[in-house]
C-alpha cells in the first residue's frame, strides 16, 4: 500500500486546500490512503473521514484514512498518528508530554522533518526521545535542502525506528508526491508495519519547491481576511 502520511487542509493556517480537494488529489495520484496531519487541530481530519466513508461506499473501494495531528512543541513539530482527538493536547508545548499523551491515546509518534535547517527541525538530541517514539520522517516532500531526509533515514536505522514518508502537501500540486509503503491492505496493517519497522518510502521533493514558498502568502492572506474558511 502507498499512503501519503503527511498532508494539510485549510484548517492549517499555512494551507489553502479544502478537504475534498486534498482527497481528490490523493486519489488522482494513486495513493491508497492518506494521513491528515493539520497543525494542532483535527477539524479537517473529521471532515475527510466523512468524505472517505462516502467515497468508499459509492466506489466500493477501501481508501484508507489515518487521523493524525502535527503538534507544535517547544522542541519542534511532533506528529501523532491514529489518534481520535487533538483537544486534550491544546496548549501543551512540552515535547515529552506531547509524546506521552499521544501514546496514552493509543497513537503512534513520528518526528517530521527532524533535521531541516530551512524550517524548524527537532530541537532536542534524538537520544532523549528515541525510546518513546515510533518513527522518523525519512522523506518529507517539502524538504528544500537535500541532506536532511538522508540524515533522518540514517538516524532511524541507528535508533531502530520506522521510517515514514509524506508530501507535507499544503496544496493539491504537492499531495501524493511522497509516500510510505507497507505490506497489507489498510490502516491497521500500517499501524502494525510502523510498530514492526516494516515500512518503506518513495517519492520526490520536487513539488515542495512550489508549495513551500506559497504557504507564507496564504498565511498572510488569511490573516488579512482575503481567504476564508470553506
Ligand atoms: Zn512541520
Ligand atoms: Zn506539516
């Protein structure tokens, strides 16, 4: 299976895509599923859950959805996969507490773009969290510099962590350009594959060069009221 495990909707300040646009783009690019990982909210995730159910019922398909969230912490971004609600973590900035709470909810913890220098990477030595997390993002589609993805893959191997990949797509052009590979048929298999470190990655960072520079403009436009929530 091929899942893009890092996507954003309009509910992230820096994204301009409606939930239905994200879902359509992922299907068009041949993804078997996605994880929705908006910044500090799961509003978009809840909408996509309804859209995916309707799509699967209509088409008789099994498109997979992993509900997730990219939490902002004092040490950088932390993704929780397979969680139902982001509300209990609202305002929590301590990275250790965020990790523990994701785990307590039954979720899996991944560090996205841990070694980026253009954006904010993970600010703590990996040794401090390696035993409490499950995966490192070894391919982030928005990585403008080429070496941090490789660094993340090597670090994952060193610390016996799974590797995951995703487009970090905030706009349709980016969605489904980077992904996670795993054996099986659906989200439950992905959960097991991450735990057993049986995931692989594929894709390109080329389209991040279009999406990443567009984000600040969107953020500004929203603040100025030019773009409004769907
Ligand atoms: Zn991020
Ligand atoms: Zn992101």
